[in-house]
C-alpha cells in the first residue's frame, strides 16, 4: 500500500492549483492544460491573511444540553439580540445557530445546538444528533447547560459526548426556579464527581448581571487571535434562514403541544425590493410542512385565523429584526412521513 500523501489544496502553489492531472472517466480522458493554456489564465486570487491586532481574542463557544433546557434563550441573551427561536415545545432548535458578540477586544462566537435526542430514532433526529456531535468536536470552550439542581439520563447522554481536553463550564441555568439555595452546594459537589468541570456557573439566562458574569468567565478561554467576523455582525446565518426559523417559532408557540414537532418550514421565495416608504422591502413566501391532514387543519384554524396570526406575528418580528418592510405569504402542505425520509430531510435543509 502506498504511503504517499496528497498535498492539501490549500498548501499547493497557485500554479499547481491551476494545473490538472489526467482524469479517467469511463472512456473519457481530460488532459492537463499545456503551458500556453496556463499562460492565458487570469492570476489566482489569494485571500489576505488577517492582520493580528494586539490584545484581540476570538474563539468558538459551544452551548450544549438536553432539549428544552434554555440553550436558545441563553444564546440570545449572550449575543444581546434574538437570533435563535424559542418556545416551550421541546426540540425547537434544529440547526447549528452561530451567534456573535464583540465586546472590547474580545469576539465570542457562540454555537447553539439542537437538544440531543435520546427517544426517537427518526432520520430527522439522527440529523439533529449529528449536528450536536459536530459542534462539540472543535471548539475552545463548552457551556454544558442543565437545570440547576437537576441531572437526568438525558443530561448524562449529552455529557458523554464531550471530548477530553476541551474546558467545560457547568452552566446551572434556571437558578430562579430553585426555592432552597442551600440544596445547590451538595448538588454541585455531585456534579463535579460526574465530570471534571473547569468552573461552575449557577445563573439565570433572564438576569442581565448573570449574563455579564458568564461573558467575563468565557473571555478567559478565548485564544489570542484576530477576530473572524466584523464588529457589527450578530450571526453567520442568512436572513432567509432567520425568516424560516421565525415562522417555525410562531407555529410552535401558537399550536402548543397539539402539533407534532416534526412540522417544518420551507422558504419558497425571499426577494428584496426598493421600498417606497422604507429603506428595504422584503417579499417572502413560505410553506409549512406537516405530516397529516388533521395537522394541516390545525395550523390553518377556523376560517384561516390561526395561519393568519402566525403570518402576522412573524411579519412584526421580522420587520424589527431585519429593519425592513415585510410582506409574507404562508401555505400549508402535507408530506406524510417526511421526518423519517433521509432524502426529504436533507431537501428541507437539514444536515
């Protein structure tokens, strides 16, 4: 077996990257360019290397935990802007959401993840778990979020995913729900026996002073290196993605626990036009996908009132978030069994 290693694309010279080796494809041969072809090619653009700025820090901070433990609420509070949807329905977050906060010389790149799924083995849940595992594999710090005073089997399964060598903060969230604060000390001691946490942070994501304290703790773990994003960036997700998530949030909030979590949203149109009375005008068309006809009727509501309210609340929030005049159309379609169909799950934007 040959031990020769291929030179990574990023380590080859621009000329080497331009040249092609012969490729055999079922009787077809693509020959390499000759010298005259290479001479006629435009110069290869090389991305500029970030210029280090003394004192700057930047790093990835993953937020992990079981479903419905408050991860998205925590992310929004840390960023100072709503970029991840929230609801009381478990499994609301389905994607890796990146939130960026630049404070002083430090830039925090927070990664909110779906809650790790331990019950159902659908194609959708397998996709969500793959997202969680990928998010914790290459970060500078992990925030392991649990409810203060509680530790369940679901918490334990998430904890088992964390790799050694990466510092982990135990974020004991929802501290305001603990009536006897004296019970926290023995609980923290029992948690230390479960994992070598770097630090304990009992807190409430709804308290501004707790968020500032957590930011100060996280800063110590950010490597000294140039920022990855502009100072005013809040997320690396597109406005189209944020629109789909906002529709899904209103869908979950307004249907309560009656509608299965397998419902999803697909953006069919996202167009920007010059506004007459506003700086920007967005026209959005979205499809809410459900698994049964009964679910479709539930989303539409009596005389279409439920669907109309979902659209209205989405429009109001998007106008505030995107600083634009928004027109939105919503449709509802039935796609039976989509959550257990790997091809369809991927077609709806899941990894």
